[in-house]
C-alpha cells in the first residue's frame, strides 16, 4: 500500500496587528490569530513598526526587521509563543 503525501505547508499571505492580536491570513483562505502579548517585541512596538514586516521563505515565516522578531506560520498553528514570553 502506498500513500500520497501532499505538500500543504501553510503559507502566509498577509499580516495585521491590533493592540491585542496578531492576525495572519494564509494563501489557502485560513486566518490565524494569536494574542500579541505572546510576542513581547511586537506587543511593545508602535503600530507603525509592527506594520513593517517581510514574508520569509515564500511565506513560511514572518520577519520584522526593525524589531528583530521572527514568527513561523507552523509555530502559530502549533500554538507556540515567543521564548521571551515564557522568560517573564
């Protein structure tokens, strides 16, 4: 018996933040959200700095160059927060 493995890696299309939430829209139509406090660098940044991001690896990750913050889409799907959040 053989099985077919499809590459359905989650890919970010766009990113938005509010004062309380990180929202990532995926290319497959899903929307992920996480509490912004999970990512202290984003939470403590101004909205203008949070809006300056790059999609890494065709959308498998998100990088905020001014904040030195990286978030993977797979990590968001797994419910993982920043290690800095746990260091409190």
